């Protein structure tokens, strides 16, 4: 699939001024300026994160109320239920809060609750509140959900149960009647950093409790590996506090992780040191698979388990869930692609809507993302559940998916989501009219440029600039993630040395030269580009830089993303 190349500009004057202060490559200074880092102090905070950079938790609206309510529960020996969503952010938030409270309060008066993805759905559930009431819980600490659960939290209050809501999602017009609401995005909250994940908001409550009770900070920081896992999996910006928490959380993952994290890494076969990307593709899918294929409660059990042997057994269960998830993902994606090949009408569209009754509900969102990799357009994947066609939608960058689905609401029983992703359900007989209306909405509103995948390129380099010192600075820009992505480079007018070759019939081992410098690289699934490479005509190459280790020797190599003839 042809891709658009978008080479970012940067302020030359600011980059020159920053280079004079930092004494590093101007290309790198240009990238820093693009990311809002324009002086020595902001550069020091970026390259050398410190836990002292974290904001005081007391700046968050209602923090005093939350701490007062918890201390009151401690004094009155109330039963406390820690409640959270079934995804990575929710389960890590619940595990860290439950473990933290167990260290300062009677564990016999504590428990946790994760709603079942299919029986209860997302967020605060009536079943969860009824469970709390039946078992005598007076306080629910709710994590990664609750900000829009106005009626359910009012229902809990009618049963004599208070809520402390720790959430990061955008609030609705009405806030729930909770004892305290911790959410940097709520009206009137002056907390300086707005992009915390749910586990991050919970961590701020744990920080405030640590300060209020004057307990050991070391206990608090022992959960940073869970916080980093949540930050990675929830795709929040790696800026500000998230960058600090991710930096030290990764350090803990690589040096002294909780037994559950260690077991997941070991089972995956990943070799440390792990990066945020490793966490996204190694740890997160195994945690999410618990809720997708079975019950997410065991993910929390894994994270709170202190015995390494028991933790490994729980990790194996998640590992097996993930293997089952991957098989379902693979088979459904193949079937959906086959559908699109067979139905010519489906291919002549600006959107994709596919439906089969037997597809597994737990992977339809993943399948939607897979289909976009092949057919770059807004995609809806539906299956049959409880009398409805239900599923997930995913967008292409730049297109507001939620608005398109909202425009089709006449056919929907329920829907929710945001700019890039959504969930929806409808009567089976409405699938076809929905498909037609969705296509009409997308076709008339989408910028056709968005139907061509875009590669955002940070800077142009000559091969002569790619040296160990340059790469050393790049590694110090980690952890990478949204708003701090791994830099992507372009080098123009390179030539094949004659030693490039195809590997395993699908990948390309590059050997290129420019200005008497020869470098090698790897391009995964790029065998179709090989005729261009071996033509011996100059071409432009887009890539990231990493290290290749062979027989104990490390060398720099290019991880190639795309190539085009120079012109």
C-alpha cells in the first residue's frame, strides 16, 4: 500500500540556540524543539527525569475529601471494596491500590472486584454494587471508571455505600454523587497535569495517603512497574508526569519487578532491558487477554501474588488466554479479509463493515485494527451476542469515528467511544442499513488524503551522521510513546551496494551506501519493494535506528519503514 510521507518542519533559530546550550546534534535539537523542549532546563527534565518532578497530590480537586473518607473508614473498621475496569489500566490500578491498602489496613476488611466483560460490561456495574451491599462494604474505591456512572453511584448511596472515584476519562455534564471525585479533567480541578491514566490517578491517591499517614515512600514506589504497564497499555501521552512514572516504572520492570510481571516477561521470552514498546506488545496483551477470553479477576490475582511459584502459575493462565486470543484474532482476521475479497462491493468503499455471528466478541476490536492495516479506512467488526449485532469500530488517524457513528444512531441500540475507537450494538436486521448509512457518512465527510496511510518523519539525515554518539542521545530520549514517539528519519539518494537480499521470502536485508558510508538494515514484510532496491537507481529510505547484536558484537542498523525512488 502506497504511503504518504510527511516530513516535519522545525524552528531553525530555536534549534540553533538549543544546540549551543546542549552541544549535541542540531538534527536532534530540531526534534526536541518539535516536542516543545526549547531550553536547557526543559532538556534536563526531559533527559534526566526525577521523582521529585511529580506534582503534589494535594493539588488535585477532592484529594483532601478522598483521604479524609479513607482515614474515616480505617478508624471505623469499615469494609472497603477496590473496584476497577477489566483492561490493563483497570486491573493494574486495582492491584496496586489493593496491595497498598493491604499494607496499611486490615486485609480482612478489604477485597477487590472486577466486572465481567460480557455479563456486566464496562465500568461500574449494578452487580458490583449489589455484591458490595450483600457483603457489608461501606466504601468503594473505584478506579479507571465511574466518572459517568451518575445513576449507579446514586443507587449505591441509597444503599449506604460511598464511592471514591479515581478516573481519567472525560466527565459528562453531571458528576456522580460520590464522596470524592479524583479526575484532573473534571471542571474546577487545577491539577497541572491532565493526562494521567486511571492507575496514575490511583497512584496520586496512594501518594496522598502516604503523606497523610507518614508511612514509608518505598512501599509506594514498589508499584511503579504496574503504573508504567498501565501508561504503556492505555496509550496516554508520554509527557510530563507520565514520562517520569514510565521512566522509573520501566527501571523497576527491568531491575526488580513484581513476581507477576517477572513471570509474564519470562513466559513471553522477551529479553531485558524492556522498553515501553515491549510492555505494549509483551505484557499488555497477556493481561488484556484475561478479560477478553475469560475473567480479568485473575490478572489482579497475578499482580498481587507475592509467591513467585504461584505467580508463575497465574501468569501461565494469562499466557494461555493470550494464545487462545491470538488464534481467534488470526482466524477471524483471515475470514474477514476473505469476505472482503469475495465481495467486490465491499472493496469499492471508503469504510468497512463486516459481520459474522460466530466471531468471538473479545477480539473484534483487535480484528478491526488488523483490517485497517490492510485496507486503510474506518472499520466496524460485528458479531452476535445476546440477540444483538455488537462489536467494535476503529478509525484511521485524523477521522472522527465517534461523530460518524453518532450520525447513524437511528440504527443503534447502544454506542460509545471517542475520536479513534468505539463500541456499538444494533439489531441484526439493521446491520445492512447501518452499513449503507455509515458508508455514506464516511464517504461524504472524510478527507480522501486520510485514506492513504501517513508516515510522519521527524528529520532528514545523511548516513554520515549515524554514529554511536548520535544513537546514545536517541536512547536517552526514551521512554517513547504518544507525543514522544521514536524519531523517524529519512535519507535521500541512497544506493543498494548489491548485497541487499530477501529473507524468508518476505523480509529485506538492506545494504545501502551514501557518501562512502555503508549501513545495513532490516525491512519487515517489504519483499515487494525489492525490485526497486536492486534496480541500482537512487532511492529515498525512511527508518528508525536501533542496535543489532550478533555474536556478542553490537552494531547500529536501520529499521526500514518505507522506500521510494528518489525524484
